[in-house]
């Protein structure tokens, strides 16, 4: 019930400028941008001959991608709307959310020892902020349920934590943090800008609000269709709350005028 309630709530808040912003944010979590950042970090690690870090980086990203595919195949959960084909059409977990957590989360794990103890929170704050922004964009655009996003966050951080414990058990040689931050940031900015510029117009159409509209005739409504419409408001916990005590067939502006003239 919470999935459906929050989906309907966010779809009711959508605006043209909000769509423009959230589509751009979700495009920064697309596979092409993630691959560019991943390759930039991997090449930087290999160039510095940090082969252990590179191995963990490959395992982290590969494992995250496998988790997405495994759960989608196992659960076959339908999305709120159809926007993809094949395995990607399944909803749980949110692949954008999970992979953004793994990408930025494990990068924070690698970077944390390159910061002073008092500033070790910085890479994790950036990772959490980036993953939450991408996760919210998926909710706002209506392509995932709340539980899909929470599942992506949970699975992603569980995987990052498990690998992080193994990774941090061994002392690593400190390298300047700019060795990884600069190529990762440049890859995100350059690839993200190119991707948004090329894909934004198509994605605005792909992610446009698709709230279904049910149409019935006046005769059908008067006969028995009115009995099949919702009679109660259902809250986030699934509890039946206030009754919907009347139905209206007509122009909403006409109804508003009638209510105002009646003292409402």
C-alpha cells in the first residue's frame, strides 16, 4: 500500500521543470556514465600498479551487476510503468540505485584512507548524497516502487560493506586522493554532459507521466459502475480511513463554482 500511495503522491507533484531536472539526474546513473567512471578509476589504479585495489574494484562492480540481474530474474516484479525491455523491464531492485551505491560507495572505501581521520566522512557523504539523488529520481519519475529503491539501497550498501571489511583488513599504501578523484570526476562530468545532451529529449518522452485514465459512459456509471469506484481513502499503512461520500461526473471547474456559491 505504501508503494502505491507514494507513487501516486509523487506523480501528483510532477512539474515540467521537475521532470527536466530529475531526468538529468537519472541519466547520470545510466550505464554509459557508470561505465565511463568505472573505466577511469580502473585505469588509474592499474597505471599506479595498485593491482589489489583494481581487483576489488572489478569484483565490487561485477558483483553489484550480478545482484541486480539475479533478483530481477528471481522475482519478476512488474514496474509501475513499462519503459524497458527484457530483464531490465523487471522492477526489483532498482538497478540505477544499486549500481550508484556500489560505484560511489566502494570508491569512498578506496579513498577513505587517503583522507585524514577527521575528514574521512567526506567521501561517504558524497557517495550517500549521489546515490540518494539518483534513487529519488527513480521514484519521482515513477519507474520504480519505493520498495524497489529501498531494496537497491540495502543490497548495494550490504555488498559494499562486505567488500569494504575485506578490503580494509590489509594496510594499503597511501596514494594522493586526486589520483582517483580527478579522473572519476572528469569522467562523470564529460560523459554525463555528453549523455544528457544526446539522450535528454528522448528520455523526457520516455519518462513522461503515464497515469492511467479510466473512461466510462454516463449510462454505465449511473447503472452500476459507480459501485466499483473507490469508496474509502487508504493511508500509507493500508488502513481504511475517510469515506469518499460522493461522486461527480462533469467539469471540475463547474463543481468548484457550485461549491463556492454554496459557501464552501
